C-alpha cells in the first residue's frame, strides 16, 4: 500500500475502521507509519520540497481520536 499524502492516510484509516475488524496497531501501521515511510522514500528520491507537499492539506477526520491526533500533527 502506498500513501501519496496525509489525506490518503486518513482515508485508509477510515476504510479500515468501517470494517470493524482491525486493531489499533494495524490502524497505526497502515495509517501513520506507512505515511511516514512513504514520506521518507519521496524525500530520498525527489527531495524535501516534494515530500513536504504530502502534508500540505489537512486530512479529514478518521473517526479515531488517537489517529486523528497523529495525522493532524504529523
């Protein structure tokens, strides 16, 4: 799974929450940690300015207060 920006991460988390069968660990792994991993890859390959664009728009709410805090403050 590739995350193009913080909004994609929020959408992935919302989708996982809708299935009601995922743990908080999975939500963090595929929401926040995947976003940070993809950010590092973009930064390495395309530079800091391009990577920073991944965080230009505020994401929508995921429905999980802990993940919302992680995504909104990333």
